[in-house]
């Protein structure tokens, strides 16, 4: 059956909570907090829409969509640390709420959760694409930071 992608979003939320969980309630509250700041879920929706063009949606693509959301959220947590941002989507950022040390670990845990989902299904092709994207994102951020106070940087650079 070809449902709207919104039909599958609760399953993605469920996977995020289950896979992202540590089993310790106090730790889970901290780890899962950035995922509670609900955005539009654009990336998981795009994964589902693209997949639905070719095949029915099943557990594997639900996990790929959840992995993409983990990665997106982890990158936002790390970005807030780098930018020293106090807020994300109208709520306190993880680094403001828990400190930078804990926020780095939150982001790392979210990345690890994504990688676990992808390797659990042996989706090494997706894992390779995702890790390449993360590397390029990091390289761009590093390049941006190196140029931050360079008065000679051109628009071309």
C-alpha cells in the first residue's frame, strides 16, 4: 500500500527513541533532548519519498530515515557548540543546557546511533555516502573557521 510519508513518521520517532536510548533514564533525558525539539523532519520525509518512488516502505528504509535524522541532529548539536549558540528552534541548545563537554558527547552518541542503524542492515553503501557527506560538512566548517578573521579572503574563497 502506498501511504503518505506522514503515516510512517511515528515509526521513525519510535526508532529514534529506541536506538538512541542508553537504558538509563537520566542519561536518556539528556541524549534524546535534541530530538524532542521537533522540526519539520524534512530529511526523513525526503528519504521516504525517494524510496517510495521505487519500492514499498519497510523497516530498512525507516531505519535509514531515522539514521539521517540522527546525523542531522548531531550536526546541529555540534554546530551549536562551534557557534556558541544558546538556542536551537526556540529552545535552549544542548551546550547551553548541559555544557559543551556533554553536548559533544550527545552529538557523538547521535552519530554512533545513526551508524549502528546503517550497519545493522548492512547498508554499507548508504554508510559510505553518509560518512562522505559528514567529512565534507566538517571540511567546510573547518575552512570557514580558518577564514573567519582573514581580512584578505575574497568572495571566491
